[in-house]
C-alpha cells in the first residue's frame, strides 16, 4: 500500500502571472479514499497531473512511500522537487493508475487491445478475468464505438486496475453518465479498491458522491487554489447514496458552509 504526501508552494503555468495552486499541503494515508472537491477551473486536474507526473512539479514536494513488499521504503523524502523521471524510477514499487474524465480509449483498438497497451505480454492472460470483474466478460473483441458510455468507463476502470495500481487517481470519472449507471460504477470502484487495498485520490464536484465514496474530503478554494476545509466521513461502508446519515451529513455541512462548493468558507 502507498501513502502520498503533497506540499505545493505554488504552481504557475508558463506565460501566466498568477498561480494555479498555492500552499496546498495534504497527506493521503495507505488505503485511504480521499475525495477532493473544488469549483470548476480551480486546479483539480492540474493537481492530479502533478501527482501522476504528467505535469511538471519542479520546486514542489510530492512524495510517496510504500510498504507493499514488507520493506517500508520512502522515496523522494528529502527532495525539494520532483519530476516525471523520478516517478518512473521504482516503477514497480509505485504504480499509479489514472482514470480521466473521458474514458480515453483508442477507437481503432478492441477492448482487449486497449488493456494490452498498459501490460507486459506476459500479463495478457489476466485480461479476461479483469473484464469479467468489471462486468464485460465476452466483450474483449468489441471496439469502443460498439459500447455504451457506461461500458467504455468500465473498460477504463479495467485498464487502470490492470497494472495493480497502488495509488489510483480519478478525475470526475462518472460525469455525464445517467444516475443508475454512475451508481453501479461507484459501487464497482469501491469493491475493487477494497479488494486491492488501493490508495485513492478522487476529484469530483458532487458532494453526495464524495460522501458516499470517501473516508475524507478536502475542499478547495477558487484559483489560486488552496485547502479551505476538510471533513472526515467516518460512518461505516458500504453506504447508501441517499441514506439518511449521508444526507444529514451533507445537509449539515452545506448549512454550516453555504458557499463551500463555490470555494468559499464564509
Ligand atoms: P479544474 O480541473 O479544477 O477544472 P484545471 O486544473 O483544469 O482546473 O485548470 C486550472 C487553471 O489552469 C485554469 O485556469 C486553466 O485554464 C489553467 N490551465 C490548465 N492547464 C493549463 C495549461 N496546460 N497551460 C496553461 N494554463 C492551464
């Protein structure tokens, strides 16, 4: 299992005079499911891209430690910055899965071939099992265009879990799906994360979804984005999306901080 530490002083894009992220410090414990909520455009995708190594984090501190092999090893502990190459070192010890807003499947490849893309050929034999786990047994020879939106998301979930991720990043993965499909996929995601003991960072703008899924939620401000509030969700799982405890928690939070989802605490 993997633990993630993030300490971002400020993050600028080239040719921009204003920071996207500012003073963003948090930790995600091994096996924890952390949800991140923030207004549109505040920098959530930028944050996930920095954690994954897709976006530069020079000058910032993003580190993770793993005890998966029984030997606790800590990486980049003293580093003041990190880069993609540092993420690629120790690839085996720190596998990061990333599920994007869109499934991002290659349209000219079959479902099976889309998953093969992330695997070594010696591991191709696990694809049928994975497809069965996400409810797509017998669909390996289909092309993405022959699948519904929900089925395409299932393929992207299977592809992310194919590498046995120790850390899984998700960027509003169930956006634009109908409610029953999104509900089924949330349950599938929770089952897989529990079974594989994955540490998760899940970005959403949907408070109800976050309360259903997460152990903890951090709320972000508008740009330059920083943490304005944190909530621990400690009632037991499995939860119910519109359960009384869940809805009461949501109502209490929004009564206390009416502008929280807009990135304001008062
Ligand atoms: P969110 O995911 O919260 O909607 P993003 O991380 O996508 O926000 O974007 C945050 C801000 O950074 C936005 O103002 C966006 O225009 C800007 N931005 C995102 N990517 C880039 C980029 N590659 N170059 C310059 N600005 C960017």
